[in-house]
């Protein structure tokens, strides 16, 4: 099954480049915002620290709601999440506000996701993942190894990667 940006590229190729506006032709930069899922609840009955698919905690739900406010200045057009409760619940509030579907990706296939993200020229994309996958995705996108895995209690890091024709910029911020 083709991913959203691949489908868009196919449609644009069929229609032809003559339908693009001048501004779309000028700005083919891609902005990718990457975050770890919000705090998970390991206190629910039957939960353990290593529970495979815990929900968000009360604090995590607040962080997910706050993420909507943090990202209001970004015109997000595509949202990617792993299949897990904690990742999907982290982006559900912003997806609902923007009326966007949440596209699922396999965190064990990071190179595949990077290819899809790089094909989304001119888009602003939100990706939510895990402490041991998000920094790796940033490293793959920026072709470096600046970002180590996050510690188990780090939930406030956001990475913003901008892919331009001539350069790649990236930053890590706390939110």
C-alpha cells in the first residue's frame, strides 16, 4: 500500500507539473517534527514497567493536549505514528484538531520511513515514536549521529528537521 506522500507524488506526476503554482515550485523544503510519545501509565491494573502497550498517564494526556498548542504555528499536513497506544494517543488531539488521519509506520523499518519522509517535498510532517527510535530517525534524516537515544524518563524533547535542496538544518528543543 502506498503512503500518503507517495500517492501525492504519483497524482502530481500524472497531472503534470504545469498545475503547480509558482510558490509551490519555489518552496520544496520539507519540515519534519519528531517527538517521543508522552508519558505512559504503568500503574494500571496488570501493568508493569515493561508492559508492551500501556496507555498514556494523566500527565501524558496533558502533554498530548499541550502538544497541540506547541505545534499551532506549524502547518502540519501529514502525521505518522507507530501502532502503539502511547504513540497514537500522543498525536490524537492534534490529528483531531487538524482533521488528519494518523498514518502508521513500523519503527523497526526506519530507513523506509526516512525515504517516505524525504519524498514529501514541501510538506510539514509530524512523526511520533519512541525513546530509542526518534533520535535515530533524526540521525538518519540529517546524516549524522548527534542524537543519542532518550532516557526512559525524557518525554519533553522535540526535534525539528528542515530538508532543503541545498542544506539540512536540525534542532532539538524542549517543550
